C-alpha cells in the first residue's frame, strides 16, 4: 500500500514527506492508521545526533490511531480498535518482562522490512515511525482505549505523559508531602510536574531558562519556579527546601551538567532521577565519597518504568476523570507536511507539545 511518510534521509537535514510502500502486517503485527503523533524532543535528538537509529528513518514515536488490519495470529486487537502505540518491545517472556519490567524488554526489534521507498528500506524509529499515515506495529505494543478518549490527546500518552507521570509514580514513587525539583520544563517535564502534584508533593520547584515555560509549570502544579539563567538552581532549590535540598530531583533534559545539578540539589538520602535522553558518548562525574557519605540515589528512568497494559489505561482514566491536564499540553496542531515547522517551533520553545494530526 502507498502512504505518505516523513523521511529523515540524512541527519541534520529537513525531513521530506515521501510516498512510501508499507508492507502488509506480518504475523503478530497490526497496521494502524495513525491519526495523531506528538512531536517529542527525542525525535529531534535522532535528527541532530548520532544514535543507534541510522537514516533513512521514519521518525515519530508518540502515536495513536485506529487498527486498520491485523496479521496472522493477532488476537489482542481487531480492525476498528482505537489504540495508543507503546514503543519498545514487550515480548512477555524475557528476563525483564517476566519481572514486570516491560520497559526494559530485551527482545530484538522487528526483523521484517515494514517500509520502503523504491528499493530503499526505511527504519521506523523505535519500531513505531508515526510521522506517517500508517504504521505496522507489533500488536503487543498496542493498548486499546475507550471511544470517549480523543486521539490527539491519547497520542501524548504514548510517550511524554507516560514518561513524566511514570518517572514520579513508578520510578521514584514520590510520597505525599515530599519536595520535588524538576529541571527542564518541556512536554515531559510538565508531566513530571503534574505527576508530582498528583502524588501529593508539597513543594514542586520547576527549573528552566524560559519564563514562559515556568509560568506553564505553575499551571500544571509547580509551587515555585527558578530561572536557571538568573539564579544558581542548586542554591535556589536548597534555599526553597530549608537548606537541606529536595527529596527528589528529576532531570528532564539529558545533559551531564544538569544531571549533576539534579544530584547536587537533592538532600542526603534523596533521589535524583535521570529522565532526559543524553548523547551516547556523554558521561557524568559524581563525587564518589559524597555518593557514599550522602546515601543519595541516582537512578535512570526509561519510559517511566511503566507496564504499558496496566499504566497506560490508568493515565487515560486520569484524563477522562479530569485528574490530569492534556488539553493544555497541546499548543499547536500541524499537518504532516508541516513537520519541519513543528520541529522548529519545539526547538524554539514556542510549544508545550506540538501534535501532527492526520485528516
Ligand atoms: Zn518521546
Ligand atoms: Zn521481553
């Protein structure tokens, strides 16, 4: 079948919307008609940086849509089902899946070619590739959602919302009354903020360089804001937490300097959580004696440490019952052929989240 897809032919060049061929769904796969796909900073990371995903790539990993057809042996979903696409593998059988750590699944990615442009195979990012009209997806990654859940807001749950809420609820397990600092208030950072509010954190300190983002953080539950361009964020967080440091700090940028700041701004015995995607070559220096003496925890967080079948329906339910904000996250909607403008707007800090919508 011919479809339109935004292709990254070479790093650091604009995406090009092309007519590409999509295969029939292989056994175990479903073909999903994509109706909305959020634009995430990590898509931009694959454009700009050297990563394990080599162009030509079809980016997009924050997608939702409707199942169009299914391959052999698929029983999880049927044509017509409305779904959120969870990325990564979820084999259900490996060392990690058996321990409920589906986000760490060790199964290999798809072995079939799903997308072609002429003779050239295209790799869908994270086995999703949702900047396209259709995507073939391992059916185990599809989470059905109720009819009343709007698909553009559902798409946000495929990455940003799940990563942000999961970081607080699943990775760190923030308790009521805790103090929380959040470094980097993009689409994911805002969800860390609202996750902390949901968890009952007493103090939620948002840290960013852009005042407009800090204002938005307040609307999502931040009690204090720090502009790191005007004030040392570590000193500010210490001042705002009685001199001790925060119980929890979340780094949502993916940079060694801010990871170190997150470590420095938690109190003794506190927990610093790395949520941002750094370069593969980056390393972080932590004072070794302090790590031992302070009893701090520095922990990584991939995909909010969630079990998608359990947690994604919960996050949908939180939205449907007005317990989390998603409408306010979507600042702009773009057509697929405006994809480069969507990246520009995100990079310029003009949007909380941009969403590519189809039809
Ligand atoms: Zn993402
Ligand atoms: Zn697995």
